[in-house]
C-alpha cells in the first residue's frame, strides 16, 4: 500500500454531518452577496468578480486585523519594499487594473468597505454584511414579557357592586352541583325554589384592626408568592444584559475608530512635521543650509548675533550619530537619498563633512535604518 493511499482524503463523499461532528475552517457568505457578485452586472465589470470576493474572504489569517477587517501594509522582501497595493493584488491573484475595477464596484455596491490611508497606515478592506441576513433576538423581537400588574386595595371590594357577575365559573367541574340550573328558565322563575337576596350588594367588611392586618398580610403574601423579586431581577438581567453588552461594544468600536482617524489625519502628520523641523535644525547647526538666505524678521531680530558656520574638522562619534540621524530623517520625510544628503554636507558643497568622515556617517545611517526595519 502506497503512502498516498494512507493520507486522509481532502474531500469526503457525504453531504450531511454526523451527530458527533461539527463545522470547522468554515466561512459563512450571505445569499444576497453571492447573488450580487455572480450577477450579470458584476460579470460586466469583470468575470472574475466572484473569485476575487472569495479570495478576500479566504485571505491568510495574518492579514486579518480583526473579524471581518483585512489590513495590508508595506513589507520588506529581499531588500526591497513591497507596497500594500501590490500585496493586495497578490492575494487576489489578478492584475492591478482588474483589482481596481472589482474593488471599486464592490465598494460602490456596499459589499465591502475600502480605505487606503496616508503616512504608511496601509489598506483596510471591510467585509460587510447583507441587511437581509441579519436577524434580531432579545426583547426587540419578542416584545414585552413581564406585564404590569396592579395591587388591589385590602379595604375595598375587589369588584364594583354595579357590574354584573361573570356568566361562567372557573371552578373545577367535578365539584359543581349539577342538579342546579344556573340559567333562568324561559317561562319565568322557578316557583319551587326560593332565592334569598341580600338587601345590600356591598359585602360586609370587618374594620377591626386585627382582621384588617390579617387580610393585608395574606394578600401581600399571595402577590410575593406569585412573582418574587429575585425572579423579576433574573428576568430583567436575562433580557437586558445582551443589549447592554452590544451597546458597550458599539461604543468601544466607535471610540477606537475616532482615535484611529485622529491618529491618521492629525497625529502622524504632526509627528512628521516635527521630525522634519528637527532635521533642518541639525542641518543648520552643521552648516549644510545657508543661514544668510533667511530673511530678517524686523525689530524682533535686533541685537541677535548672526550664526557662523563651524570650520570643517574631524567629527566625533556624537557628531557622526547626529549627521546620520539627519540623513535618516530626510530619507523618511522627503525621500532624499543618503548619498545626496552626504554630498550636500561635504566640504566641496560648502559643508563641514570631510571625505574621510563620509563613510562613517553612511555606515551609521544604514545601521539606524536596519534597526527601524
């Protein structure tokens, strides 16, 4: 028997699970989404629409930021930077133009959400849900289960004396007197039987303190016995707890999204401006930028001494580190190559960097880049 025959089969010829089996490595796809991505309108955009959506749903787990949210970031491969869009096209297995058309159409239809941020935050793809595939459970679907009830007064009649009694009796039928006819005969009252009526329909109530307190206690005990406070609390907790958890999760997700938008739109750009300003300060300190080109600021600059560029000299380790950090800062903020920055710092261009110190600064800058990666 060969080794291939001993391996577990990839697919099993059965359509239903056994009672002891359950689904695993399984994706749910809404029927409305399947209808949309396989429609003639989707085929008109690209015949690969359904395949592109399935590859998004079945993307590797490393690209899922959380449930239903894919995130693609630039990464280094073989010494080169691969952009987030190239990674997304690689997962989809189609060309850039086809991926652009498919993602744009699905985003316009609401099947997915697409967000491409700036400052290197990458690309996010949100796998949306169809409205027809979402049900509602809890009190919103079943309605109110605990009805309000009113306590009767222990000192008054439980029913109005002016209203007629009920025609039917709720007593057990086996203990009723079957020889009595509760309905009046059509030819008049029964002459053989006499019915004594009370002159006052209002029942007599004993107003003594002992009897009144006994009646109140008995009725209160009946009400408490019917629905206890603990049972009401348990019902309320069972009905309201899922809704409170859902509201808390929604509030946390909204706050997370607001913080992320602030970081992308305001926090990261401000950090980049601060880094650029500090890089220029270092370059001005070592004479790379010409201070004579700056315009005077009127009376605010009166009495201030003009800056004198230092003479070229052999750099110390601290100065080499500062110039290397300046090279890295210009590379990250403006994309200026390290060699170009070193040429502008050299003595040939009017700077202070000697030819003998240029390899030290270059090596230090490359080591800083390797640490950041």
